[in-house]
């Protein structure tokens, strides 16, 4: 296996996703969030109650690395898009960020650029 690969095959991506979800679950437990497993013989579901709402992932039983407690609530019937929005909001808003543009000016979140941007004319030469 090369050390300079930039792409992973689907199995590797799923393995990484399953590990990342569990790492997030362990961190969420440490933060005092409600986290748990709803059992399924082959595909247990890991649930995390973020402040933004419930998120969940099916994890193959053989890839479960941590003995999460049982999750007692029901699935809130939200789909993947809602989960993505909740994750985005959690990532972006949970810890107050220093809202500065790279130039040092106070910045607003710019959804077109996906980052904080002051809108200043100094950037004209670097804008796409
Ligand atoms: Zn700027």
C-alpha cells in the first residue's frame, strides 16, 4: 500500500466513517450527551443526541469497538439531510469561533465561500 494515496476505496471509507462516528460517540459521552446503541443483530445503530438534535449511524456489529450503553429513545424519523444540517450546525456553532477573515478583519460567515469573509477590497486579486 502506498503512503501517498489520495483516494480510498468504498470499504475503507466506510471503515473510517464507522470509526469516526464511534470516536464522536465516545467524545459525546465525555461531554455528557446522551449516546447509545439500539441493537440490531447485524447492524446496531449508534445514536447521539446533539444539542441540534438526534443523529445516528448504522455500524456493522463486527466494527463496534466500544461498549456503548443502550439507547432508550426512538428514532425521531429525520432523514439524512436533517442529520447533515445538524452536524453542520454542531461543527460550526458549538464552540464560539474567532470570526475573523484571513486578513484579520472582522468577518461574517459567507455560505458561498464556506468560510468567514470580511468582503474587503483587499481580496479582489485572490477571488476566483
Ligand atoms: Zn478579509
